[in-house]
C-alpha cells in the first residue's frame, strides 16, 4: 500500500473541542492523506457553519465537507427566519440529522463548538453513526487514541482562555508526534461573546517531545560548529 | 487483531508458516554516489501501522570494511539479514587471506537470499540499498523483497522512489562534493518529511569512502510553514480545505 492515488481523501486527523469559562476552543491538525501520501499538509479542518458556530471535521474529507455545506445552508435560512443567531444546539442537531439518516453511506466524525447567549460556550460530539453527545470537552480522529490518558489527567473544569488554548495546542502537538495520519500545523479557533479568533501554530513553534530533536538547517551546520563528536562509526 | 480467521492464518496445510504482512516498518532510504564515494540517508523511525511507535531506530549499518546497508520495510527481517551478513563477514575474516568482501559481493549475496526466500513464498519484507567503495571503485545497488536487483548512480526505496528520484534525476552529478551531496540529500529528505505519512523528523546521513565509514548522529531538519496561503486557506471558500 504505497502511493495509491485513488484511495479516498481521508483526514486521519486529530480534532479537539474544549469549553472554558466564557466560550470554547476548537483545535485540529492540518494533514489530509490519500493512502500514505500527504495530499494537503496545511488543510483547514475547522470549518465555519455560522458566525458563532464552527465544526471540526474528521474521517472522509468529501463526506464531512458536503455535510458541512448542507448544514451551513440550512442554518443560514434558519438564522434569517429566526431573526437572530442560531443556537449551537440547533447547529449540532442539524449535523446529527444528516449523519444519522445517511449512516450507511457517510464516514465522518465531527465536533461542533460555538457560543450563544442562552447557554454560553458548548461542545457537541457527533461520531460515526450519528449519535449526539454534549460534553465539556471532546476529542476525535485517529490521533485522539493517544490523548485519552492525557486528558484524563490534564482536563480541569473552569479553565481560563489561555490555559484552555495551551492545553489544546499541547494535545494536538502530542498526537501529531505519534499518529502518522496527523501532522502539519495546529489550528485553533476561539469562540466567545466577543467573537471569533483564529490562530495558527506552525510545526517549528511547537514544543519538542520525547526523542524529538532541535531542528537545523543542514547537517553541514552541525559538522561545522562542533568538530570532534558528531560522526561515529 | 489477535483472533485471525483460519483463512488468514499463516500456518498452511503443510504446517509451515509464511510472512503475510509487515508489523514494524521503516520508510524510505535514499542513496547516491558522489565524488569520493557513496552517501546514504534514512530517518530513524519505526512505524507500527499508522502509529509512529519507535523513533530511534538505526536503519543504516556498515557491513565489513567496504559497504553500507540501508533497509526499509519490516525491521525484524532487517535484523535477521544483519545476522546473516555478520556470519558471512566472520567467515570471510577467518580465511585470513588478506581479501575482504566488497560491496558487489555483498549485494550479490543479498540478492540470492531475497530471491530464494521469495521463491518459498516467505519473503524478507525489505527493500535494501547497498553502497560501498573498494579499490577506488564506487558501487551502489538495490534489492527488493522479491529479489529484483540493479545498480545505479542514485537509488531510493518506498516513497523515495516517487518523491526523491525525480529530484535526483534532475540535480545529481558525478562530481558532487560532500557538501553538495548532503544538501541534495536534505532536499529529498524534506520532501519526504512533508509528504510521507510514516516519515519522522530525525535523520541519519551515512557516508562511505575509501578511507572508511561514518554514520552521523541523528539530527532534525527545519521545516517551512510560513507561506501566506497556509494562514487562512478557507478564506473566500468556506468549507473547503
């Protein structure tokens, strides 16, 4: 299974959604693969549904894109009819409706996060099959396997915006270190009463984990700087 | 994973076993000739399916006095090969006749081993790069898990075939200096790091010349993510990638 260019585009992925005191933080990696080939190393898996609700997508890129497009369209109409911003709960349930009724054909697991004036920041998980679960935090995608233990230990209720964002970036970065299907940059989206902030943490600005090394421009620089020891036989 | 159906079992009618699929795998190895000898590079990762399980594997080893062997594919099979080669080199030394196995001989031996195993439907699941210098003659060859073998000025295994070889075809020259060869190698390694899911950012570059073998300590390369297009790719096309 080498360079199968006809393999479906799937977002191996690590996606995370976390509530904090005041809103939500959504985070994701940026790798989209076609079999073992990285088709896009800087994709944006956190997609906008409305001004105040975003969705983290994993699984089949095509399926999650088309479902998001439908939900965005329905929510747009709903917002016009309602006369005010849609709630996060409605957005999440629309995703669920499509996921559930097409469960035999779709392959996507998503995390919906947003802020509305009634319930504040909320995170909803919609995994394979179309279950909907409201959670204080959610993890998904292939990289999430490596994060269950991490979150069991590190998650706390009532974190500040900065604490929560640091947690999300650290978690995605840890998953990228071990999941071959996740990689690239860490994107975060912060949603609260004041609006939406998008951030971008590139590969070389993320912390180094176990057995990872400080990057250099070239081996030649290392050889030039410290003569006696770098090469061995 | 453990409860394989009978039809998937490797123990066939006659009670013998055969390799069905690899478990711990190494990804691409790249090799090229340069002015003074051969230069070879590989990352130090061992994947376990899609998990990047082992990050400090050495996939390039020296064989005898005149050769370097780099391997991709199943690591346990590579380790078995190293055992075979160890014995081969030992016997060679025991003759104590001043002769020593050169890269051409080692390559031929590996080809025979790989092809024979393939004929028994129990392959060593590796792609091997064998390079060396003896009496001023540079040698670089490859052997696959089915016994296909050839020599060339530059070779690569796995994803390297698709991503590194085009670069080498365009930019390799007979008279590359060590510095130029390293730079060219790093250009290939970076593309592999971006585009191969099983690549990790920890490499070893090995060189062999008439003087001997040097294998570098593992090191990492800087990656580039600062393109403006990467900042906000969905701008103007919400929901795209």
